[in-house]
């Protein structure tokens, strides 16, 4: 209960956590060793031999997508902000049906290993592969930095390991899985992680609901008692409607433009399994977010916001704290190990997607103009894996202590603007041209990045952080003496005082407040303003990518590409000539 | 049955054209439904917070916003199920028929 401060083991070397984690590492390394023997061709390395079933791929997609940030972060957000956290979690799911309806089947039928295969299908290979690889690599690297910094911080919080060592261990394991086991090992790491995460979260939710006689009504009732009804209503997360729509667009279509997610559709044997995998993935991910939200509310009631925020201001330890309160040290250890495994799985998927963009698109497609042996291609992919892994470790350490939350927003904005529009237009629109695709990708990439830098998230919160702090200090310097005076005056209002005297005191209070007002306003006017008003640029960067892609295609039509679209349709819709 | 068709003939086949337009129509309708569902939810948050803050029942704590958010997640999943049922029942059969015409 909130009043009794529990002795938490969080932040100390926890033998159970280490034991569970070592067990996870040993079994995944065994799988990697087993997978390494089966990884000979490019098809094995990039696409697990296209032998993954729809159900397995559904779990693996869920494994790729459910990051530690969503597990710990959303539970934390719900525990500290209540309903606003639930709003956020909905946004993370709604991209999946879009993948199902528009992307998954054409992608499987038209592509081989990367989504650039699909965009460049009937267009000019080299410029498109270069642009698509740029889009993929920027998304992969920004997301990797966010995950790595998150990993270092979380592992430090949970295991008490130093930041650099945590990142080093994560990076080394991720390189090992991808380097030796390629997509086969990565897929199984995702599947095991997804099963552990879903299982662990389910147990935690059952233990939680058990405290409320399995009634959500009771849980919300107690939450309301502790934190008032505001906790169960939409609050300050969404202020401007345009901002809300912009973020919603980026989340929804960004999901459908993440290279490590798109790549998974090449691991299944046919479109039937591809669509099945989206159905399973959507179900698992939706279920997971419902669990996570329950964990957040449960932690708010059973652990209490004071303790949660005392350990980590962002609330990231809400889930682990609840696990400790309900299942003791053993369950805390298990869940900490699962969180570590979660991070590992996500960064492995990202690294593999980045390595494929590098070797399949840049090396084979652009540098070698499509002429390279399978052996060479796998070799380059492996070199790229090590290079990306080391880059991720170094950048993770470089960004230590920085606020990297904006990178997740940037990742989704770029995926939604650089990757998604070009992919969609290439499979749906006959008149799409090479120039249209290339300009659409680069404009999405540049507009999203530049606008995010000029947005409040980066321009105010990061670039002009010291100015913001100075303004806040100045405001405080004016308000505090005023508040002290007001408090003094309030104290004079002793009971029994006559009405005239009270009115006099109230008048002086009002005068104090009024005197401070223009000064505060003056101080606040120095607050740095963002050049671009929205927190997420999605609405503008997506519009730019579509508009420029359409205009460029219409201004310089490509008859050759239009003719080829008929053949593309045959493959897209009935799978004639699709990769086996 | 008459002789097998070539790829070029299949592209011109009215059945193939019908298949393409049927698939696109169905995909686009479902996409629009998902957009309306999610941005309807976002719109409620942006423009009508008091609606979401209403209590589900007198004396209870649960607000209408909670089941609406959960339903948004569940309906999204149901829509993927609708697509699968349609694709398995209708689309796959049409594809098979066309492939038979082509001779495999």
C-alpha cells in the first residue's frame, strides 16, 4: 500500500535477475549457434529462408515492435498521468491495420529482402535504392540511439550496472545474434522475447487484478480515491488539436514505414502467411498494451506515485516496482531479465534491417549495379552488422544523459514521411516515376528532420534549454516573494476578524498579485519560442512527401514505368513470379 | 476449357481487372474505417474532453473514455480479422481461378 515504503531491490545487483538473464543469453546463443549452421545463402541471412510461419512471424513482429520503452514507459506514463498514458498507447497500435490493408501483401509479392526492392521494382534501380537506403539507415540509426540510451539507463536502474557496460553488453550480444545467426536467430530471439514479455505481463496483471477481486471497476475506483477523477480523464497530453493529429499521423503511418518491421514480411513463404502474421501481431500488440495500461493503473494504486517517481522521475520503474510488491524478489528478477531481453531483441532487429539496407541496397544495388555474388553480399552484410553495432555502442555512450525521447518521435516522423509515401505510391499508382520516388523520399526525410529540429521538442527543450531555465528562474524570483507576502497576509485573516478588515487584507492580496503580474509577463516574454509550432512534424512532412512525389511524377511522366506497372500488378495481386 | 492464357492476356482479362479493383476497394474501405476510428478518438480528445470524462455509471469511477480507448484497440484488431476472412473466402479463390487460366 502507498503509505508503507517498501524496501526495493531495484538498482542493486539482483542475483535472480542475473540468473534469469544468463539463462536467456545462453539459450539465445545456443539458438544462434544452431541458426548459424543453417545460414548459408542471402535468403537465409536476410529472410530466414522464407520458412517462418504466419503465427511465428506474428510473434516475431510483436517482438520487434514491443520495445522496453513501451513496456516500461507506457506503464510509467499511465501510473503518473493516468488516462493520458492510455491515449498514447492507442496510437502505437493503429498503424498495424494499415500495414495489413495496404502494405503487407504487395510487399511480400513484389519484394525480395528490403522495401527498396518494392519501390524500385519498375523504376530506375540505383537512385531509388540510394534514397531508400538513406531513409532506412536514418530511421534505424535514430531508433538505435534511442533504444541504446534507454537500455543503458534502464539496465543501470534495474541491475545497478554502469551505463557503459550495459550498452557494451547489449551491443555485443546484438552483434553476435545478427552476425552469426542472421534472420533465423533474430526471428527466434524475437519469438522468445515476445513470449516471455507477454507471459510476464499477463502474470503481473493477474496478480494485480487479484488485489481488486478481478474487477477493473474496483481498480479504477481506488485510483480515483487516491488521485481524484482527473486521473481517469484526458488531461494535458493533448493541448492543440493539430498537434494531436500530427503525432497521430506519424505514429500510424510511421509504423508502416519502419524498415525492420517491413523486412519481416520477406521471411514468410507467401501472402497468406504474410496477412496471417499481421493479424497475430496486431492481436498480441493490442493485448500487450491493454496489459501495460493495467499495470500502470495497478502500480499507481498498489505502489503509489510518490515511490514510483522517487525512483525514476519518468515513472519507468512502475512495472518493476509493482512486480516486486506483488511477486517479491523472484518475480522482479524475472521481469528485469525480460526487460533486458526486450531491448536486445529490438536492437537486433534494427541492426539486421540496417545491415540489409547497407549491403542489399547500397553495396549490391548502387555500387555493384546488381552484380555481386551471394557470398559477397552476405559478407558485406556481416561487415555492416559489426559496423552498425559498434556505431550504436559509441553513439549510445555519446548520448549518455541526453534527453533522447525526441529521437523516437523523429524515427516515426521520418518513417511516415520518407519511407511510407514512396512505398505506397509505388504499389498503388501507375504514374509514379523515378524522380517522383527519389524526391518524395528525400523531401520526407529533410522536411521531417528540419521541422523537428525547429519544433518545441528540440528547439526549446534542448537547443535553448538554458534560456528556458533562466526564464523559469526569473519568474520564480518574482513569484516567490509575492507568494510569501500573500501567505503572510492570509495568516492575518484570523477567525473573528471583522468583515471590513478581511476585505482590506483581501485587497492587499489582490494588489500584491496584480503588482507581480506584469513583471511575470515581462519575464515570460523572454521565453524562447519554437520556430515551428508543432511537437511532431508528421502532418507537414507527410504532406510534403506525397505532394512532391505526385508533382514530380506528373511533370515528367515515365511511359516505360507506366507500361511495366501492368506486369507489376500481375505479381502484386496474384503473386506471379513472386520470390519463393 | 479453352487454351491457357499468357501473362499479357491475363492483364487484359476482365476477371483480373475486376480482382484488382475489388481488392483495392476493399483495402481502401477498411483503411478509411481505421482512420475514422482512430482520428475520431483523437478528435474526441481534442474537441470534447468532457464527453470522455463522463462516468460510465452513477457512483462508479470508470469514465466512458476508458472503454472507448480499449475498444479502439480491439476494433482495430477486429478489422484485421475482417480482412483475413474476406481474403481467405473471396480473394484467394479469385486468385486461384486466374492462376488456373494461366496454367499455374
